[in-house]
C-alpha cells in the first residue's frame, strides 16, 4: 500500500506515464495528420468518397507496413512523405492512426 502511495506522490504510476506519453504522441500525430493527410484520407480519418485508403481499417499491429507506406508512398495515388516527415512525425502519425481518429469504420 505504501509503495503505491509513494509512486503517486512522485508523479504518475508507470502505466499512467506510458498512457500519457502515448496520448501526447497521438495528439501530435493528429496535428500532423490534419496538415498533411486529411486532404486525401479525410478529416478524422472519415474519407467518404476520397481517394485515400480508410486508415481506420489499417491493421493496428503493422507498424512496419505503415512506416514503409508513408515513407515510400503507394504509387500512383500516395506520394512518398519520407523527405517531408521525420521518423518522429511518422511515429506520431502511427499513434494517431491507431486511435482510429475516434471513429469506427
């Protein structure tokens, strides 16, 4: 009992720190998405009739595929973003995509 109380006095418990960091990263990803991705993939990932893939359906366990798709593009429809976005930006986008934009497909 004291261990838990001490952990909370010093700040967030480890699980809460991880969740908070993930939330912050997803928020940064939401900002990047709005500026770079929403035109083709839709506002909040809702892309009714748009040319981009419905990212709400992207496999949530396929980080490598996501990084490759964003970095190298998906010709002929999606340009490569590897020269525009940093690895940290792409990781933030991944964190946001994994949230589904707060919308179910």
